[in-house]
């Protein structure tokens, strides 16, 4: 290798070296991911394990966590998971359901019996192991009032002591995703009684979805997922550029391709310098220079606007987005 | 700056996500060693700059000067490393993505 200038001390670490526990904790607390958030804690552990060079979590490149929201479905409590942040380009490799379960074995009841042998209570035959309960998974599309299709069930055996259990629910998540039903909810079967497998103070369950994002190798993929604003917003004189509201953070290149779509030619690809007189080419605004000829960064709605839309906002249309000028003409008509 | 070689080589660059305004949603890492490539790919190019065959030919053509306007080959990243990034998505759920080609391991004239 050519001689390389000596970097400062931190450069001795690899790009993503093993992170000390303290740093993980600091990062979590700084973002409000406190200890009760088991999903965040699990993700921090995964980062610690896979954040290093070349490591592929679960054989893919993406792990998404989904925290449960306690809701009421059909007048019974349910854990609801909003999977709408899954991208079309993400191929699901596996999905695990993590549930904290408290023991339901009768040990606590047996103790008083030994002390009060004559008690009527203790004449009852000692109860056997508690019956298995089933967690039923259903999926629905957003903004649907229907109960949703039953996607699968998990048999839950109460553990001897309170602990987290991880179950593979890959077929359930895949089937829900394939059906376009990205609200997954889990509910104990009616005989199960209590809303959750643990007490009300127990941490909520969460899902981990391991996926392979096929779009991650595309140019500019890091900006597609991590850049959440146009770096040159002030330079954009066109009002339509900032008015394309969608919950999808991905760049949709095809939707904003300039020019007619009758041919399959990339704009400017076969142009030779000097063929078009420079005078006929108007100076490109800064935002276009940023976007480049092949891909356009999709402007994101403002933070406040996104918050207002919330999770109940209608899902992004899967058809081509028309530019604002066309839409305005159509509305006028 | 004085110590930096003129020839194409990897230079040190540490990127802090706060500097580019991404720290609001990126949990970890806060910063990483990205490096960059800089320097000249002048004729004759030493082996150490790992010139591609095309770069070697281009360099010769430029040195001979028969075809005007041919620039030097470019000093660009050759081998690159991926980086795992832990960030919050729109629903503030935590996501881990391993992005390829995030830091430079070696540079070359291409």
C-alpha cells in the first residue's frame, strides 16, 4: 500500500468496532430507549454482534424490530404490530416473536398447604401443570375494520421462571406481508383469559424481522433510508418538489423520471458533449444537480406533517406518482 | 498536509453523523472512519496504486499526448468495507442495516 498518513488515535479501531456496553447504554438512553424497551435492548445487542465488518445478521443485511402496542380487538386485549415500515425491497428471511412469560406453576399455592395441612383448601388435589395457552396471530390491512385472517397460532407453555421466549413466526409474517396486510395482531385464545402471557407490569412483546434488502447495493442506498431531508431545500424554487407526501422513505426513481416514458433510454446517457448547443440547456437548479440524471431524491414531508398523518394515514399508493403539476391540472378539470 | 503523499492513497476521514445532521435518528455508531482517496495517478504509475489495465493505457496515451484532453486516471476507492448502522425508523422502531461500501480500505488508480 502507498504510505498512509498516520490517523489520530481513534482510527486504530475498525469502522464499526465492538462497542463497549457503556456506549450502548448511553446511546439507548440518549434516544429515550430505556431499559423497559426490550426490543431496543435486543437490537443494541445485535448491533454489538453484527455491526462489525462483513457480519450479516441472519444471513441478510437488515434487522427490523417492531414493538407491540397493547390494543383492544373484538373487545379483548391484543398485541398489535405495525409492519408498514417493511420495504418492498426487503426479502424476509425469518421473523421471531419475543414474549416475556411469567411462571404459572402452582408452587406458590403449595407452600401454604404444607403449613396448614388441615385446611379445606389443601384437601384439593394438587393442581397439575397449567394448560397450554395459544396465541393467535391475525393480520389486517391498514384502515380495515375487519377482524383479519388467522395467520397462525403459537402454543405457549408457561416457564418455570419468568423469562423471555423467542418463537419463529416466519411463515406468519411472510403470509401477512404477501397478502399486503401489514398490521399483525396477536391475541390469546378466548380460554386463555389474561390479556398477555405475563402481568400488566411485564414488558411488552416484540418482533424481530431478519431481511435481505435487495436495494441496499443500489447506488445511494444509504441516503434512501437514512437521509430524511433534502440537503438543499432553500434552493428549490419549484413548489411541487416539496409536496409529495408519502410514508415511504425510499427513493422512487421511476416516478420522477423526466421526459416521455415511451422509450427505455436513460436521459443524457447517449448524449455526446457538444451535440446540444449549451444555450439550449438551461442551467439546472441546485436540487437537480444533487439528484443527478439517474435518480431523484424524493422529498420527504415535513416532520410535523408526518406526525399529523400518523399510522392511520392511508398507505402509499402503489401506482405511479404523478407530478404535482399534472395533479393540479387534473384537479382543475 | 505536509506529510500526505502526492501519489494516490487513502487519507483519513472520520465522519460524525452529527455533522451531517443524521444523529437525530442514528443510534449507533455516532461516527465512523470513512477515509477517502486522493492523490495523483501520474505516468508512470507505480504498482502500489493498483492501476487497472485501462488506467495504465489511459496514462500512457495521456503521457504521449497524441489525443488531446485525456485526463489522468482517477484515484478512487478499490476495496471497501460495510458498516452496520442502528437507527430509528418512522415509527421509532429500531432497525439495524449493514450498508456495503461505507468505508475505504484501499485506493487505486482507475
